[in-house]
């Protein structure tokens, strides 16, 4: 069963860069790595997806080392509204994605 | 943007009732999924479907069934609701395994 490991929680202050690392030791060769953000009482929202090296979009960057056994989501200059749970996941052996327990990021003023 | 719509935001049902949770997506996605989310347990996959009339069990299918008669609609059925099925239910869709999910807003079901 595809499994990811992330820190349970992280604290930060407004304006800081936050890096959340996830390990996924049994990722398959053709799996993509995806990160989601979830606010209370809402469905998860897609943030970014990558296969290798670095991907950047308007909200985040994703760093994936050559062995692809981990990935790091980087959020530049976080604000209070970035307080949420962040999930990393990958495809696994089948079409379904398995969510871990996620990382609760708490941003303080 | 893809939109995934869940028919109810909040539902309260009695033990033993048959419950239907409806999900519709508007972008012709092949794959649709039902998850439930509980505190401390994260999101757990109940069922998924990769085509019309096709379905596969997820990790916790017991007590649930699904129906996919049309590509855009994926229904989750609780045959006889029980209190341990009180949860947030999330529907999602995606084009294929190389793309991310789009989730609905969720249905918070309370079984009393």
C-alpha cells in the first residue's frame, strides 16, 4: 500500500518561507507526486504536482531529488490564510491516491 | 475550471435509513472517487470508478455501495446507515492517473 510520511504539524510566522518534506519510499517509476491543501470543512485543493527536479507555480515550489523517495513543498512568504493541512501523495500501484494524515501548518502573526 | 458538485452540504439521517450521496462533475473526467474523512484518520478511500458502470473497492468499502450509470455522476449509497458512518464525505474526479484530483466541497453526514 502506497504510504507517505510527513510531520504531523509545523509552526511558522507570517512572511517566512515554509518547507514541508514528505517521504515516499515505495514510489513507482511512473508515479507523479502531488500536494494538496485543505481548510476546515472544505475539500482538499490541488496545489502542485511534479515528477522530478523542481516545479514552480504561482503559489508554491516542489523539489524532488533524483531518487524521488522524498519531496519538499516550499511556500514562500506565508500568510495567516496559509494555515491549513497539507497532504502529499502519489499514485501508487493503481489509479487511486492514498492520503496520509497530512501536516497541519499553523501560521502566526 | 473543473467543478465537482456534491448535492448536500449537511445531512442528518436516522439509523437504518438508506442514504444517497450524489456527486456530479462537469469536465468529462473518467475517474471518480469517494472518500470519507474523520479526525485523526485523514482521508480514506471508500470506492472509486474509472468508467461508466465500473467500480472498484477502496480501503473501507464495508457498509457502502456505489453507482455510476452516467460518466458525470457517481453516487455513494449507505444501504442501512449506522452511527459509525457519521463523517465528512468527499467526492473527487480526475482525468487519469497523471493528473491531480478535483474535490467537491464535501457532505457532512450525521447519523442519529
